[in-house]
């Protein structure tokens, strides 16, 4: 009897202190993706299905805005696993974190309404991959929300990651206009925040980051938790990309900053 009470108490404490369901769903998303066929075309759209459950609702009885970001996390986990990006990044001893994200909400998702998250890689520059995710209602094909994110590569660069996967040099597709405007917005925001805090770009580049060893340990811990062993990249064909020269510069403030540990846990 006391053992049952102890187990229930420990379980209650665990669920109070940790978002247990998030880690369970993340693990299941990766496991399912690893059991599915590998997607050899990195630019191909990936579909991840979901449904609005009671705990997704807010006071207006539609899916809470924060739940879109949560579901998008699971969809990216599935996409990065199936495409082989995770395997290539970890085989190079690198990591990936969320550096920036923008969401537009266009129509509410209601209780028990099915939806699809359609994820695709748009382009990349010398620091990050740019990913678009659309929440689509299957009943009429309406895009209920659209999310644009910047996935920053730590310890390497996107060009080398893609080159490792494809066994050759591959150029990024042309940057869409909306992505270029978004990059400019993030650059201007970064410059404004640095000016307000009195931090210059040069001092930022030369500042040693004390959190980096913790970031590496966090990455290793999450890797073990999710079972992310590097996949073989021998299956990648010699050619399957076409595109123009990548453009764009520095975006956002994230260069292995102090938020990297928590972003890393959420992204990997």
C-alpha cells in the first residue's frame, strides 16, 4: 500500500516539475520517423498529422497559440529525422537550435479538428537553415497558420552539413522575398538591442561563452534520450538539388548564447 502511494506521489511530483507529455511525444515522433522510409530529397515537403485535443484548448475553445509552436516542434523532429539532417549534424559533432520564429494565425482550429503540418526547407545561409511550416485543414485545404523558423547550426555550418549528406557541394535555393524581409527585420532588431545594451558586434564575437560546455552536455543528454544515432549517409544520391546562390547575412542574436541549452532541449 505504501509503495503504491509512494509511486503515485513521485509520479505527481514528476508531472508537476517536468512537461512529461512533451518528452513522451518527442520520443514517439522520433521513433515513428526512424521506422518510416528515409526521405532522400531534402527539399521535399514533409507531412505530420495531428488533432486538437481538450488540453490544447484555451478560454475561447480553440487551439491555444502556444500549442502551434509545440506541434511544430514535433513536426520538425520528424522531418529532420526522416531527411537525415539530424544524423548528418550529429555525425559532425555539431548541434542545432531555434534562433528565431514567426507565426501567423489565419483561422482557428477547433476541438477534435484534424490538421496537417507541412514542413519544408526553404533555403540556408552560412549559419542556419530556414524552415517553413504550414498548419493545413485537410477538409478544405485552408492554411490555418504558417510558421517560419531559423534553425541555427552550432559547431559547423549548413553548407558542410548538406555537403556531407549529398557527397558534393550544393548551393541553397534562392531566398524567397518574405524570408529576406524577415532576415532584415531580425538584423535591425539585433542592432537595436545591442545599441540599447551597449554591446558591439566586435565585442560579441570575441566574448568567450561560458555556457558552451553545458550546451554540449545537454546535446549529448538529449541525443541519448531520443536515441539519435548518426544515420548512414551512403543512400544520398549524387544530384537532387537545383537552386541559386544562397543569400542573407547574420540574423538574430543567437550564437550559442545563454538560451542555447533550453533551445537545444526543445529543438533536438
